[in-house]
């Protein structure tokens, strides 16, 4: 992954994202995991970029809205663990 500060001038890119990684792995038969995270964020007006992998999901939110995202996720019953 290329740090955003290393991008050449003139490169169009979305910058300043905060990453939330859902603790997995999740069985393929389990449904609604990503929805349980995305719905509270949508209701709070927090735009997202989601990336799903074989064993977990990652949700990126604009860094300026990280506190709103944490508040929405916490209110929905999710626990936030920081590195």
C-alpha cells in the first residue's frame, strides 16, 4: 500500500481515511455482518468504502468523520478496539 503522502502531485485520489477492520473470520453462511456496520453509518450520514476479503471486512470512513462513525457504531452495540 502506498502512503498518501507519497502520491505524485496531480494524482486524483481520495485522501484521509480511517480504517475499521471487523474482527473475523466470519463463516460464509453468516449473513448481515457488514450490514450491521454499514446501516448505522448510513443513518449517521457517514459515507464509507468497504473492502471484503476471504475472512473479514474492512470499512473506511473519511477521517474527519471518524468520531461520528465511532459514536454511531457504539450506539448500535459494536465495540471499537484501537491498536
